């Protein structure tokens, strides 16, 4: 289990990431909390995801990326790869993050490895997703003070590809926002089940 080693000073370069995660968490709680299993499982159509599918996908994405983040963070600390420079990212990485941001401009089919498990119940999907946000927050704490440009993450589904730690964190947070926008669309869809009682 990773332990936080962040100090207030070393958190400076991570503040944008913490802010984004906090907004995502508030949005997720507003969308997912208090719903019953039938509401979580409801889908706008046979070909579109419902809230449980979205939560399961985000939890699965986290489960694939967290070990890669752990390895990169550990290697960064081992190499004393520290920097207090604000992270900007390359033009390519910024373009990838921009494309992830809502509203969705280009719909993409999730790779098979990132699909929500078919046997995951709707309430458990919500639980795993919300728990994954806490796990990501711990990685942000552990990454505080590292050089977010030069510490590299081996991408979990493209093992020959490596990306800057800051770029991967920015992409994960934008990816979450993309699907929270999708979840908002589901909640606002005609036919979404009313609250019981």
C-alpha cells in the first residue's frame, strides 16, 4: 500500500490536478449517490451505456492505470526526479486531453480491456467507481514533488508506449469528465426512472 509523502510545498505543482479531481468527485456524487439499482442499470437505448456501465468503465480504467502509475511514481522517487515547475505537457498530449474534454466531439468505442465487466452489479459498479477516485487521489499525493514531465508512465494497453506522468494524470481526469458529461446526459434523458417513493 502506497503511503503519502507529500508536504504542503511539494503539493504546489499538483494543485490543478487536485482541483480537477475535487470537481469530478462533487459531480459524481451528485449524479450517482442516492440512486437505486434500477436507476443505475437503466440505459437510454440498447446501444448506449447507463450509469452503472459508466461507473464500471471508469473503475476498470482506474484498475488498469493505477499499477502503471504506482510503478512510475516509485521509479521517480527512487531516482529523486523532483521538480517544482508547473506541468504544461506537449502539444500532442494537450491535444489528446482536449479531445477527451466534454462535450464529446468525437465518439470513440472503448477498447475491450476497458469495457465494464458484464457480471458487475449496478450498485457495486457505483461503489467501485467512487472508491477509485480515492485511490487516484492517493496517487496524486504520492506524485507531489515529482518532475511530471520527465517521470514516464508505461501505458497499460500499449506497453511499448510511455507518456509523461503529468500527461497521464491530465488524461485520466479529462476522461472522467467526459464520462461524467455522458452520465449527466443519461440522468437528463427522457424515460430515466423517477426516484422511488
